[in-house]
C-alpha cells in the first residue's frame, strides 16, 4: 500500500497522524472479546523474548558493559509483538483513547474500559505462562540462569512508589511509540522507531508492566520472591504508572494540540463569508447578462 503523502511539507502534521490513529482506534474498540484476548495472550508470551535476549546479550560482554548490551537487545520482543500486530496494554493507552476523546460519551468509555481489561488480562496470562516456562522447564540452558536472575531482580526492585514513578516514563514512551508509528508506513522506519522508544526503558531502568511482569512471575515461580511482593510491589504499580504516562502525557497532550487546531480551523471557516453573486470570485447578474449578449452577437 502506498504511503499517504502529507498535504504540505515533507512530514505528516499532528492532525494527519491523529486521523491515522482515529480510524483504527474506532475499529479496535469494536473487536470481539475473543480476538482481543487471544491477541493479548500472544503479546504476553512473545514479549518474553525481550527478557531472554537481554540476558543472552549481557553474558556476551564484560560486567561494565552488561547494562548497555541488555538494553540494546531489549527491544527484540517489542519488535516481534508490534510488527505481528499483537496487542499490548501499554500501546493501547493511546489508540482506543483517541476515539473516546473525539466523542466523549458513556458508550465509548465502557468500550475503552472493556478493551483495557481484556488486554491486560491476556497480557498477564501470557506473561505468567512464559515466566513459568522459564522457571520450571528446561527452556534455557542453566548457564543463562544467573543472568536471568540478575536482570529480573533489578527490573522488579524499588517498591511501590518507585515502580509507579518509573512506570510513568515507560508508559509515556510506549504511547509515544504508538503515535510515531502512525506517521509512517515504512517497515524499516517502524522497526527503528520501536528500537528507539523501547531501548531507553531498559537502559534507564523504567518499568514496563508486561515485559516486567514476566520477570516478576519468573522470580516468584523460581521461589526467589513472594507472589505478594511481585504482584503488589511490581505488577500493580507498573500498570498504574504505565496508564498514567500513556494517557496523560501522550493521549491528552497530543490530542489537545489537535483539538485546538480543529477548533481554530472551524472558527476560521465560520468567519469566512460565503461568496454571493456580485462579490469577488462570483459573477454578478449584470456580468452574466453581458456575457449572454456577447454570445448572441457572436452568432
């Protein structure tokens, strides 16, 4: 499919990006529950490859370079999920919110809450299954387990307040990613954007609720942390932080600029007088009669 050309300049405007999100968002909130759950389950499973890739990459370098290597490999699971069009809760703090902001009514609010609950449920079940497979099955070689343990402990530490605060920035980056992806149809550009937006989550120790839940469930399954500490100290605050970061810092702000632009454009249209006969740009009755006379004289 050919990429949509911007109306002016070399890049799409914020309004054009908004329109690229609005239509898919309208369709997204109408998807059947089974389709949303299965897509979310797939995303919760596949995002686990970010954890695995980070652990593997960190073992290839010296200790002082482990953090950078892990962060560089971290986007792998996100690339798999997003390019396969599976559904992550954190991406959907933007896409289904835009239709609700466009038409703020009870029906759309209920649909928004519905899609969030279904996606979060599917993502967490997928994360739980992947965490169990890592902890209780010979999925990976024993030599990789020290790296998995180290990364999981680092990613889930900090307590409720810190995880919530760090989760805000991860949610901000994920919703920003969804906005940026709507600006291009190029596969290469989309992969680059995914890497650029998810690399900082690992590098700066922000907290992504779904990718991090795999690490939390892995620790709980392996007996290295309690379920209460992982759910109450990581899963809950990271979900809340991601939602705040995505909705407040991207959905509301980016929609706000578009709404203001639409309102300004609408006022300009209403202020512009319609052309009538006799005004500039429209022939008057006398002009029409003169033109008819000229036509008759020509005969």
